[in-house]
């Protein structure tokens, strides 16, 4: 079984690149299930229902979010009827929507997806480790779920790595989002869980984390905002990670990065060929 995870969609350029690439990737490479982090898809801040539907129609099975989940105020309403949009699991009780859900892949497998947010250098939510534990105990790998994916939306690499090791052997993939830069530490942990500290963004890398460069640079130099952050609009790179899953155990057989389009070096998982 093949899983594909795409990192944070940033603005029109990033989301359109992902929307254009997904049908081809799914069809040519036999991908069974696709997760996309969409929290920066609407002009860099949140995701509208229309954009969400466009991403789902392109081939995503689930869209995760993070600290910008409520930036589009309508999300507070429409998330209740969109069960394929997840917000961080560790929001306090009473938050609209859901942070985890069980889905059916193209091959009929049961895929549990969790979206959780870190607390280091981020708005402090409930304990992400306890939140993950509760779901893993209720929906164990190999018994209730055929594969489990955890999107760890966090700033600190240490917190992401800790979550990877904490869930090792109990999840198929723990992948970091939020920092918008693809890391080179993709690996299978000792217990069989695939891990990558950050999948990178789908966006224009001639930028500062997907934003036009002038305003971020100005704020570093002057410490005074002079305008709004605006997503960069050049050619985007689609970045993510692909995982081959052992259908007997639900653990990872292989993990490889994906980078296509834009400025970054191009990488397709080697087992996919270059089709």
C-alpha cells in the first residue's frame, strides 16, 4: 500500500501546483491514500471551503491544518460538515470539528489520520502526547486501523522527533509540518514507524517560507511591520513524502521524499520510476 503526504499548501501558487500534480501522481504511481496539509492555502492564512473542495476533488483524501486553522472565520462553521478536514486534535474540548478520523483508502484499507499541534514556540494547547495516546489506544494499528498517519504540526524539531519516537511501532507515519522547509532526515524508526521532521511546503521557494521576501526581511531589519505578508506567486515546488506500507503489520517498509516543480532539486521516490 502506498501513502502520499504533501506539506503545507501556501497561497495560490502552492495550492494550484498541488492540485495540478495530484491526479497524475495518484494515477501513474498507484497511490492508495493522500493526505495534504492545507492550513496556508487561502492567501497564506487558513483554508476556505471552496479551496478545500478543490483539493479533495484533485485526489486528496484528507486535509490537515494547524495553527492557522481558524484564520478563515467560516471554517468554524463549515468544518462541522466536512469530515475530511481535520484541525489539531489537542484543541480544548468544545472546539468545532475533529482532530482524528478513520477513512477508507482506494484499496479498501482503513486509514486513521491524526492532526496534532506542538506546544514549543506555539500557542499552548492541550498535551499533544496524551491526545495521541488516547486515539492510538482506541484505534490500535493492525486491529482497528490498517495504517495510522500523524501530522505533527510544530515549530521545534525536538518536539517532532519526540513524537516520532513516542509513537514508534504504533503508527505508520509521523510527519512534521509548519516550518515549510523539507528536511533530509526521512527514516524508519526502530519500531517500524516512518518519520520525517518536516515534509516542506507546496509553494514558491523564492520566498521567505512561502511569503514575498520584502516584508519579512523588513521586519527582521526594523522590527516594525510595514505591510501584510503576501504569498509568493512564482512557480511552486510540490513537496512531501511517500511511504510504502506493509499490509500485514501496518508499519512502514520504505519512506522517501517527493519534490517536483519549482526551484528545488527534483525527487520522485525511486521505486516509482520517473513516469
